[in-house]
C-alpha cells in the first residue's frame, strides 16, 4: 500500500483540534489566533458537500478526515509512530492504537517493551528502557513453567479476588522506581497456597477444608497487602517460601501480591510479597 505519511507539530495540531472540538460559539480565541466557523459552501466536482470548517486569518481550515471523506482518500492516526497517515489509493484507513499505558497492563506485565511509557497511579510517565532481564527474570532455576491447570478441589478453597492492574512510581535516592502488579505471578502464589492447604491435615480432611467449630473457614486469602510493614518479600520465585510459611502456622489470614520492579527504566525482577495474620 502506498502510504503518504505526514508529520505535524503536536502543539499546532493539538491547538487546531482543541479549537475545533471545544468551540461552541461562532468565534473562539486561542494563543492569539482567532478562529471563526466558516459560513462558506463547499463544492467537490460540482457537488455540494457539507463540511465543518473554520476561518483563521481569512483561510478555511478543515479536519483531514472530513477532507478525506469528501475527496475519497484515507486518513488515519498511527498511534505507534505518532504520525498522521494519508493514503490516496484507498477511501478509508483504520487508526493504529497507540502503544501506551492502557495496552501494557496485561496479567503478567510482560507485554511491556523498551520505549513504552507507563502512566503510573500518581500520573508520572515512566519510560521503560530495558526489559532484557525478562528472559531470566532473576530466576535461580531458569524460566518458570506455565500456571498449573485449576483443580476441581480449588472450587472449595477460600475465594480471592485479583486486584486491578496498577503501576506505582517512587523516587528513592535519586533513582526512579516503578512497581507494576504482576497478576499472573500473584495467581502462582495463590495456587501454591491452595496446594499447601490441601496437603495439610489441619486445614484439609476428607476432601474438604477443615472449619472452625463455629463453622467459619480456618484460612482466608486476599490478593492485596494492606500494610507492607507486615509483609515478607522474596525473589526469585520459590514455592517453598509460601509452603513453609503456611505449614508453620496453617490457620490464618493470608495476603499476597507480586510486582514487577523497575529502576531507572530497567526491569530488575519480579518481587513476591506475603503476609499472614
């Protein structure tokens, strides 16, 4: 496909677009520029076309998409390259979504690529520069296997709801940190705890969880840590960190979460956190 790619200064384009969208009256003023809705009629090959236009310094300004519709060429926005694409060989083009923060929050976080900008919860725009450590991820024994298939017995386990995707930013000691929730690894922690519950006689007997005399569950789980001061952290992944902790005090309330850690744009490792009360 023969595409003609045109680059426009973002400030100018943003100003024109904002003017076109926000203007409710006949005249608008922005940055010293006077824009007035055009009252002219527009003919294309002798046929009148209804198009929205604005007069600036005596000239008519149109939206590119409107011109494309009227003249039969395609106009699209390439969010990946941040360019306007005009193709005179087709009548329509589809936009290419920007590879921005909203596309990064997969369950694992591993869809992040070098050059991506992540919008953190405090509004900070965190630029990722290096994800090469994803392949090893600081794992002592190589890459982790896929998550195990869910077991029928897990339907009887304490229910735990995953948190929403999130990225947190911190400035510490002159370095910029980002912690991004890794929901896949949080599930790995949950499934490991389920297995520990099922193999401990104090919490599992006769194919079902053991309850307190009152009928309440002996184990409750939350996939979010409310108070980090009470959490233990570890990396790389070791199932024994969860299994041993559980077997040392089976009944209790468990809070767990996993985070991908970045420092100055470089991925470091996936950090696992667990707390028991």
